[in-house]
């Protein structure tokens, strides 16, 4: 593989890393802002539990079909749809006015975020030879941990500086920027290497 093409493939690793990191940021915002939102909307513990359960249930159900979805529509389009939908769902939290609105946003967020895992694995298989695939996946698999570190550092600061709605909007907006960059990148898939 040419030097330029080889180097560009590592941009794919960075893009996958950033997408999965945002995936974890988006899912944690609600938990971090719970005290603020609870005070504003007078949630009960059961209300919050319903939001968490809605996210988990929708993600679990969606996982059954997300690999098929990525294979069916293709990696580039499928991954972009997933990130776009989960970003918009994350931003929708800023416009929710009650428990039902937050539950609906959580359902869509959970379902769309389930696309991240099969898309990340397919990215490694598509753009990396068997020899390099494990390192690409290993780098990508650090993203949830980095997301778990970045979120509590960034989100409360954003909420204090700009309001809680801004935290959802900024995180979701970064996902939409990701989609634009993802479509701008052109990398050739690797040839099948006798696996």
C-alpha cells in the first residue's frame, strides 16, 4: 500500500476513535446533569430510572440488527447515519420539556449508538490488513475509556458556562461535524488478504 494511502488509513482510526468517544460522551451527559435537571423538572427516582432503562433496552434490541444494517447499507453510509442520528437524539435532550421527551430522546440515542460497535469493527476489517487490524481495533477500543474521562471534565464546565442545554447541543454538534469529515475522507479498502 502506498505511503499516502497507508497514512490516510490511520485517519480512519482517529475518526472511529472520535466517534466512539462521542458515543460515550453523549450517553453520559444525562447522568452528569441529573441534579440540575431533577431540580428543574422535579423528576422522581422512578422517572430517572425509566430514562436509563429506556436507553438500555433500546440499545439491547438495536444491537440485534446493527451489524446487519452496516452490512446492508455499507460502512460509510451506515456509520454516518448512526453518528448523525445519535447526535441529533443527543441534541433533542436540550428541547425536551418533560419525562416523556427525555425518554423518547434516550430511546433513539440508545438505538443509534448501538451502530458504533459493528461500524468500528467493520472499519478495521475494511481499511486494515489482517496484520494491522488488531492494533487498529486496540486503539479504537480505548475510546470509551477516554470518553468516560473527558465527559465529567467537560460537560459540567459547559453546563456552568453556557447552560445545561448547551452541553447537549455542543456534544451533538460535534457528532454532526464528524459526519461531514467522515464523508470528506477518501480511503481505499484493503484487498482481501487470504483470511
